[in-house]
């Protein structure tokens, strides 16, 4: 995937505003300051129980764009 495709994919699953990332499916949220903790989806979310790292995933996309992966 290209960096643009990675970012589009990330944006389709997540929303970010004011230092808070939200799941587009269940609207569960996590502040950037809590990025080291597990992201917890609502129990009815299709992603519930999966290990999700939206902040790390976004960092990986940025590094790929910078050519530092």
C-alpha cells in the first residue's frame, strides 16, 4: 500500500480531534496521553477484544511518509 492508501484506511476506521482518537464504529475514545494503555472498544463493536493501537499505527504511517521506516 502507498502511504496515502494507508492513511485513507486508517481514517476509515479512526477519527482524530483535539488529541483524542475515536473508533468510527463504536465511538470509543482514547487520549494521546493514554496511548500506552489498551484501546477499549464498546462490547458491541466488531473490534471489541482485538488489540488496537491507533496511535502507533498513525505514527507508522507518518514514518513511512518521512521515509524513516
